[in-house]
C-alpha cells in the first residue's frame, strides 16, 4: 500500500469511526464517469459524523467539497486535494410529517423521494422522479424539469454551516431562483428538506411519473455518461436549440461530444477527460455566441 499523506493519516487517526476512502476515484462517483482520485473521501452516516468532519477540516485547514449523487459535477482529471464528503445514501431516511408534508434526508435520491410521495398518494413531486441527483444536490441548485422546480414544493430546509451548526431555513431564506439557491454563496450543507405536497391519487401520480420518464428516454441520451443539461437556459432561448442551430450536434473534442440525440447534453462517448469536456463546453459556447449573439454558460458544476 502507498504511504498515506499527512491529511489521510490524521483523519484516519482522529475519526476512526467514520467510513473513509483514500485516493477514491471521482470517476466512480460522478455520472460523467470522469475524475481522478479524491485525497480523502468520507461517508458520514449522521449529522454528528458530518459535524465532526467539518470541525476537523477547519482544525487541519484542509479544503472540503460536498458531493451528492455526482450527477451535476465535472471532477478534475488530476484528482482533488483535501476532503470530499459524499452524502448520497449516507444521510438517508424519509418520513411523513402530516397529511400533506414529508421530510427527506439530503442523501436520498429525488427518484426515491418521488416514489415515497406517490406511495402516500401525495402529488407535486412527479417532475423530480427522473432527475438522477440527491435531494441535497437538488435543493442546492433548485433542480427542475417539465415545469416543476423543487422551490415550488420545498417548505423549509435544515442546513449545517461549515462550523457544524444546524439551523432551519425557510423557502424565502433559501433565495431560490433558476438552478440556484443561497447555498451557493453561503456554502451551507443541506441535511434534510420538508416538502409540502397535495393529496392525489397514487395511480394517477404513478402514471404521470411514467409518462415523464418515457419523455426523457425518448429525447435524452440516457445510455451515455453525462451530467444532464450541459448549459443553463439563457435569457431569450433554449441552449439545445441554439447549439443545434449552430450545427453542433455530434461535435466532438477527444472523448467528449455534444449528443446527436439531444444537443443540450454533453456526453462521454468513451475515455473522455475533464479537460476534453471543458474544452468542448468552451468551444460550443463560443460557436453559439458567434452564430446567435447569445452566450451560454455551463450548468454542470466544474470542480
Ligand atoms: C441524465 C441526467 C438528467 C438530468 N436531468 C436533470 C433535470 O431534468 N433537471 C435538473 O435540474 N437537473 C438534471 N440533471 C442534473 C442533476 O441530476 C441535478 O443537478 C441534481 O440536482 C444534482 O444533484 P446531485 O446530488 O447529483 O448533486 P452533485 O452533482 O453531487 O452536486 C452538485 C452541486 O451540489 C452541491 N451539493 C450536493 N449535495 C449537497 C448538499 N447536501 N448540500 C449542499 N450542497 C450540495 C455540490 O457541492 C455541487 O456543487 C440531470 C443529470 C443527468 C445525469
């Protein structure tokens, strides 16, 4: 075994109860299947474990990054120095609070949360069923699809600051906007969220979810690794239409390409590196600008 770095040794010695992995390939934890090793990846199972990790990272003055399901992240080829805290499947659990409200932990996938709501006969989360991320990642960036956005159903969010302190934030305090919340500025971490839904019919809710999944698989390149829509929707247009209009369907840089099925998706067609994807996104943004005068910006979080 290779020698541990000072940081790996210290975290290992000081937090023996927490599940850790060293030089963990980010490609195993991102839907793009791209990214080098994380110096330390930690999998906290509770708020308490997460708080311990945050306090230790402050003490050791090490960089931290929060990872959900990794479906909106482009991780660097050279790997990540410091600590990556992976919350998917770690902060786990869902409960019904009353007739119309549910509480979902940040590590639960949006798909599982939508099925949970459907089984309770609660409507409003159908749009989120096909979004492959975690509830934490979804809240962080106000995920949405088919006219729905998490901000429309999210009542309040429990967050932890980087010192390990917990508090609840109202929907208003979250300052949600298109693919954005205040957490991008504060760096606070989603622990769980309460969703306010409406009473509905389970069979109808399931049918709607099935219909939306059908639409996705008909139009999106779900057979190839990607991070979903590569670009945000610009003012005055749709990124996919602008990319298509610039004749860029199938445009390729190394192992990364604009999907020929859906121009809004950048896909890993085999062996793509983060450098390939970044170059592809830059070139596509430039060409779209030349063609339409509209600048498109990446939606995927480039680490
Ligand atoms: C095939 C495909 C289809 C997609 N379709 C859609 C779609 O229709 N609509 C849509 O909005 N998105 C879509 N996405 C993108 C993605 O699923 C969403 O952006 C999702 O919300 C990301 O969640 P995640 O858990 O994967 O977050 P990650 O990718 O793990 O992280 C994204 C960002 O959120 C932060 N983060 C993650 N968890 C937390 C937390 N608990 N607290 C604070 N910050 C956190 C991370 O630090 C990072 O900056 C799609 C992706 C794919 C691959």
